[in-house]
C-alpha cells in the first residue's frame, strides 16, 4: 500500500538538492539522476545549503535523505573529474573540502538522518553519506562500493573512521582496499544498513519510518544522536559520564515529564521540544 499523499512545504524547489518539509520530516533529495547523483562541487554546495536549512528550522525533527532516479549516489562525479585535466588536483582538493563540510553538517545536525538507498551507493560520496546517516533503509537490489582505491584515490568523507566502526576493521579494510560490490543482504548482515525492503516500497517505507521517528521527543533524539557520535571518538569510558550528564540535563525538560505521564496513562505522548 502506498503512503498517503500529503502536501509538503517546499523549502528548496530547484537545483541539485531539493528539500520539502511535512509533519516534522524534511525530505532532502539529491537531484542529479542523469549522473547517478554524482557529487560535483555545485551539488555539494547545494547539499550543504539544504542541511543548513534543516539546521536552522526547529520544525525539522528527522531528515530523510534520498537520491532521485535509479541510484542513491554514485560518489564523486567522475565525468566532471575527468574533464579537469591538469586542474584535477585542485578540483579534488576543493571537492573533498566541500564533502567534508557536508558530512560534518550531517553528523552535527540535531535531527537524525535516515537514508533511503536504491541502486548504487558508491565512492566516498555515496558510501560516505550512508555511513554518516543515523539509520539506513535499503532496497533489496541496492549495492555498496567504496571504490576510491579503484581510481587511485583514498577514502574520504570520514570513511576511514565510520566504516570500520560499522562493519569491523577487517571487513572495512577489504572493502576499502579491494573494492568488492556488496549486495543488500551482506550489507545488512554486517551492520552497514538497518533494514531491507522491496525496491518498489522503498520510498513509502522510509517515509513511514521517518514519520514514526518524528513522533519522538526532539531534544532526546538530538541528545542521543550526539552521544552516539561522540562515543565513536571518546570510547566507552569517556562516553559514560557524558551520557549521565546528558540524561540529567534532559530530566529538566517538559518532554521528559510528558513522556513519563504518557507511559503511565497509556497514551501517545505529545512532545513539544521543550
């Protein structure tokens, strides 16, 4: 059954990254299907601008990241790269900087990011976006490929850190050094993605997932996301005191009071981010 049709508010209606908002869910869609949503500098700038809109809009509780067309994101736009000739080094330097800024924005965004992956998630761009997302819903036929060393480059977008944390050091080394193409079933078994759905149900299922998450307490979701990403860098011994401090701070909010009351009264909570 298809997701019920609504009338989302258009925040960015044209360009390489589109953005709409509906019921707390910001749908951020890469919009270069003719290039498999390959990332060039203008696209990375558009992606970052859309993330900043999400960052500045308190109505955004969850971001759903998708790619228009047959593929989620094929990584860097190799056709653009190939056209640069002797200027390639400088172009890659600038593109990598823009990619790092976008990935950092995703990680530090208060709203959790859910990626819905169809077709290929490849290269530092595609795999980087997958690994920087908080939840990944994937179509059955989706495929994953690191690919950087295949074109004599090294992983970027934080993959050298995020990928080993998700799939383990040995498997990450294999993926980054040997560039195997991984199917959805293996990606699920390794923890790279969270859930597989039928290809023709991907967008509807991912939106349902996002809307369900958007019903949660926004401050608690943001704090939990921050703890998870902070824990990657700090380790468990340093993270536990931070967890305790965060929980104590959250206990001062009205949303905690509302959440406890809703459990006791056996009703759905009405969180307001206060």
